[in-house]
């Protein structure tokens, strides 16, 4: 890795590999890849802003940019709440999606380095890859706990009604 590159997160170099196929990108690289966040490279709009096709993450000052794979089958609500597309999800496929979501939540709650509680799990926040495998997304309302914290109280209601 080129030592002239600016330091990234926790001393990691930008534009490098972190493991688990996750990459760290410099803000300059993100600007370049999206042509300065141009409308032509915009895939859609998420809960926190525009969505572009990249994979990894970037931290630039206070700005946090998550870059993950493009999900060609959109989100679970795209299928569930449409009578035409809904028939494409037979019970075996629906059960597989439910099981995948449960496995993702188990990982977040028990096996990840930090305990993560999503707090806004809904069909539009379940993305589906090319094989209809579910991926939990939109961690904007998530809460991170230390593994020794068994419970926490919050006086603020969050998420979708």
C-alpha cells in the first residue's frame, strides 16, 4: 500500500482492504467514482440520501459513507406489497427470506464485535440480492451496545410506526 495515501479509520489506509471483502475508500475516490455525485450515477434515494453503486466505506470528517453491493431485486416491500410481484415469492422462498433475516439479526445481536440493535426493521429495509437473499440495510436508527451491556433504556421512540 502506498504510504503517501492519507490515513483512514483507526490508522487504516484509504483505498485498501479491511477484510471480509470490505474496502476503505478515500473521499477523493468516492467523488471520482460517482463523478462528483452526479445525477447520472445515482441509483435511487435511501432514507439518508442518494444511493450510488460502490462497495466499502469512507469516513471524511463528520461524513460517514457506506458503500455496499447493488441489490437488483430492490427491497422486500417491492414484492410483498405488489399483487403481481408478490406471487413470485412462494412459501419456500418467503421462509428462506425470513430465515436469512433471523440469521442476520442473530449475528448483529450476538456474534458481531459490537452488539447492534437495528430499531427500524421493516420490509423496505430488507434488500434482496440477485438470488433473493435478504440483506439488512439502513442502520440510521441502530444502537450499538457493548457486549457486557445486557439492556439499555431509551426515552426516545425511534423507527417507523
